[in-house]
C-alpha cells in the first residue's frame, strides 16, 4: 500500500475504546494511518499509530484483507518489523493499532536527498536494507498454530513500506497483500498484488515465494544506490514487459563492491538468487554498512523538521487527553472548599450536646420505683424504710410436712420401730409413717 504524507487533520481527537485517535499521518488507497494514544490506569499513556479502513463498511473484501493483515503481522515479533498491537471494531468501522515509529519512510528520505542533490550514501543504504531484510526473514519464518511455516510472502516490499526511525533502525510494515497459508482472503486469478515496478518475473505469472521478496529488495537496493528507477515506463504494460525481460544496468565503478549483491538478488531465475532474505542481509553487512547512529544522523539531516512536527502533534494529542480532567477539577472541588453550609457546623454540635445529656443521665440516682427491677437479693442492699405493707404470702406459708420429716437419708432408730405401729384409743392399729421406709 502506497502512503502519502499529509499534515494532521484539524478535527478534534476522539475516543476509540481505550485509545484516542487523531489526525492522519499518511493516507493510502485502502487505509489511512493516524496518530493515536493508548490510555491505561494511573495516567499511563503510550503513543501508537492507528490504521483505519477507508473502504465502505459493507466492503467485505477490504475488511477481510485488513483482518488478515492484522492476524498475520501480529505473529511476527522482530525489531525490524512494525508491531501490530490490537484490532478494534467500533460499529461498522475497523481499526488496526500499530507500533508508532518516530521516523520517515525510505521513499520520503530518498526524495528529500534527491531534492537536495545528494546521493544516498552506500553504507547508509546497505544498513537500511540489511535491517529490512532481517525483518523480512522473520516474516518468512513465521509459523502457525500447528507449528508449521505459514509460507508468508510480503509481495509488496518497496521503499514506501520501509520505515527508518530517528533511532536509525529500519522496520518493515504493511502486510496487507501478503500471501500466506490459511489466509481468509485469497488472490483471484489474473490479479496482481503489489506495486508493478517492484514485482518479480514469477509474480507476473501469479507465483510468489520468499525469493520474490529478495528480488524486490534487489530493486530497492539498485534504485537507492543509483538514484534512478529500474523498471520505469509510461504505461503499466511497458513496466511489466521490463520486469519480465529483467535487464538490469550495471552500477558505476564507484559502487563496484555492491555489484555482486545486486546481480545475485536480481536473477531472473529464483533458484539463482539468495536463498533467504537473511543470506542477502549477511552479504550487505559483509560489504560494510553504517551503524544505527550514522543512519540516525542521516535521517535527522534530511527529515528533522518533519519528524519534530510529528512530535509536536503527539504532544498536542497528550494535552487534549489531559485537558478535560484538569478543566473539570475546579468544578468538583470549589463547592467543598469555598462554600460550607452552616448545617455542617450545627450537626456536630447537636451530636455533642446529645452525647453530654446521655452521659449525665447515666450518672443520676435511680428513681423510687427502681426497687421493682432491683437485682437479686444477694447483691442488692436493703430497701429504704417504707410504710407497713402486707406480708408477702411466700413468708407466711411454710412447706406442709417436709418441715417435720427427717432428712430422706436418715432412718429412725431400731427401738422406735419396734413395734412399727401404735394402738389408738379406739383400739385401731396405726403404722408409724417413719417406719414404713
């Protein structure tokens, strides 16, 4: 996908779940990439890039392609690949959250160098391409859930899809037309994927492999070293014809150390090219490439103003996120700190008075009827003298016979029960009760 850089849109940022999305960084044919920020707890914030589908929500093919891209790219974990962080569906709209790279595309850097009349330093070019090839190799080696290679092929490797950060690290992005095993969206017969000027001869015939990406990297290398287009023509048919003929002019003598690498990468027969992107990256590094610090310095000399402008846009986005919170703070605090109701003072005073009254009440002597609810007699002092009252029935009525009985455990003497009866005056025997036990 080809992106053209544009200034941030004047529209206010809007919330997108736990993200905030703002104006566009770049716009392409199928999607636009926007400034964004991830919001987390405790004031956590992280700048991100948010890719937004431009096609109508009813375009199921475009939607499926974007979901495919997110699913494949999220599997590639490498320093030289722009990381895919999240997928968001909000109503009919679809968004992909990407790692934000503070830098510039390799295409834009070359345009700026040409505008200044400066060639791209070969060691800088070698470093940028070597890093991108390491990222491509990581993509080629990605595996599915079954542990088998997905046979992923980028199919659209070009200077537009290589971001060079202000840190001097190059990263590959945009796997929108990548071919891989298990993709939901396939390529229709006769449909070419990728930019025509960076296709390999076999892609014109509908075939693609990891060597196809190596061929595209060879085109990028040749163009960056020479400052010219390799397969350039007025019409698409003529471009495809040049791709199929695969006639590559030789480099200048000053670029002789790079000629063997270009020659091998741009072989018409895929089997004669570098077998892997990693092999080509190693060849570039052996030829001598610049350090990340040197690349960063070169990027700054060409695009410092543009990169700093994006930094200001991110700062403005941060202020927009924080502003609503700080603006509403006085509204919440002011009524409490400046205007207190008198009732707030009366209520505590009333509570204090009520507590004091309750305390004094507990210290007063008990009223006269308190004797009715006095504790048990063993601990209650004698009541105060009163007027004579009738004696309690419990005191006047003793127990009937148990008072004259001996204790149950004591039996009478043997002589007292011999005989155990007495003869009454009328001659009737009466047994002694105590002798019946």
